[in-house]
């Protein structure tokens, strides 16, 4: 019997390590099996020990500061579970690290929506959330949840906030009227040569080239025209920035006067009194972010953390702090006036006013387009 139970415990441990069992289920099954046979495995002491911390990796800067202040610190006070934090500037960078790490080394990722969710799914890095442990999901916008559920009926992530990549401009140099008239073409205005910025990211560069050439970013027909516009922007740019902190620094110091930019970072600059305007031209790139629980994570604790983060009081405080609208349905939760005035906020709760990338279309073309963008960014 001991031999049979030992093998069963080993199988349970492998399933837990691979993320196929939640910590709570794993503990229940192993405790019962071990007790019945009077066994103890070398790893059981560590596994059965109470989880004392959860690992979180996010975008840093004002966004992560708000999450830490209004969500993580209160969560730790309430549960005594510490949130150990890391940051990244580019999500592809953290995905590479996760692929080479052991299951459980990375746990919760502040991820960039379905475009990146499909990458985690294809790499076998996702878990299965027990939604019963996250009752506050009832307040999350269904139009934000549905794209994730189309990829995995059993979710590994919960939408948390959203925004747009629009056009930011220095109002001391460019008037709102000029910005509105030129729209996405403002990034290609030669009179601002050497004062143009942009996100150093293939998706953003291709998306804004699509708008400049009058094409549907989710159904591109003329890639030669796209790459010509990408090169044109490159030649006018002072710098392509790689993080929200760098974007804010370039704009606040006046080193650039126009750039595509993340709506929340612009709102933060406006709150600080900088002369920065913001425009969402027709078809501007909308995105959502989610809290993704990776395979091998302590599921019960991660689910508890995300449920805490989705509590309306917590989510609203974070949203006001990071200047991005929360994933809460405004038809179910009374949001504040400050949130309702944020760029990209959708008061209807339908998300129909926003243009999101088709994850399957972009995933299909990503490798080829990324190779070409990398060549162009280096001067080709």
C-alpha cells in the first residue's frame, strides 16, 4: 500500500508543479493520502507550508506604484501574504524569462490583453482559474472577458484595465485644432522632424502606418505602403521610446512634441501640469490589460489577490492612481467623476467605440512583421 500511495503522491506533486492542480486541491489530496499510509515525501514540508508571498510582474512606473499603494499594501495588511514585485518594459522580454524558468517562479503578470494571452496559451504557460474564488468577476465588463474566453473557455486571466494608444502633443507647439485636423498624419509632419517620438513596438508602428495609409489594421492589403510609412516615421523621429517612464520623460522635457502615446501616461502628465494634449484619431489602437495567473502558481492565493484587486473600492482607487479606466462595468458599479473623464473611458460599457486588434490575425503575421520591423528599426 505504501508503494502505491508513494506513486500517487508523486503523481499529485507532478500535477501540482505543472499547474494542473490548485494548491488547495493538492493539499487536500496529499494530506489524506499521506495520512492514510503514514508517509512523508521530501517535498511535502515545503509544499504544505503556508504560502507567504505571491510574485507579481508589471509595467513599473506610475501604473505599478498605484497598484502597490492601493491594492498590494492593503492586501498584505489583510492577509499577511507579501506581494514580491518585478517589472518589465517589454512583455516579450518577460515571456522569454518565463519560458526558461521553473513553474511557479513567475506567478501573476500584468499582461497586455488577448494579443499576448494567445502567446502564453500557445507556449503552454497558462493555468485554469476557479472563477468561484473570484466573485468580484461578476462586475467585470463582459465585452472584455469574451475575447479571452474564446481562446480558452477556462480562463487563466482576468481583465483589469484598458486604454488607448493615441496621439500626444505639446500644446505650446501644436494646437488642438491642428492635431484634430491632421490626426495620425501628425506623426509624419516634416516640420516636426527631430521632435517626433513613437513606441518602439512592431504592433504600434504597423497600426499607425495603417491609419496613415487609410487601411484597416485588422485586414491589411498593401504591406509595401505600410513599411514605407514606418520608415518615414523612423526618419522623422528623435527617438522611439520603450517604456511609459521614458515616454513621460521625453514629453515632459520637451525633447519630443508629438508621439503616439499611452492614454494613462498622458493623463498622468496632464495631472502634473504639463502642456500635453491627447487625441484618439479614428481607429486608434485600443488595448486591455489583464491579471494573468501562470501555470504552477499557488492558485488559491493568486485568486484571492485578484479578487481583492477587483473589489470596487480597490479597483477604483487603482484606476484613479494609474489614470486608466478599470474593467468594472459602469452599469453595475458607480464609478467616480475622475474615472469618467479619463481618456478612452467607455461610459456605455459596450466597448464598441474602441478598436481592438484581432488576436488571431496579428498572431498569424507577427513573426514576419516583427522581422521586418527589426530590420527597419536598425536602418534598413
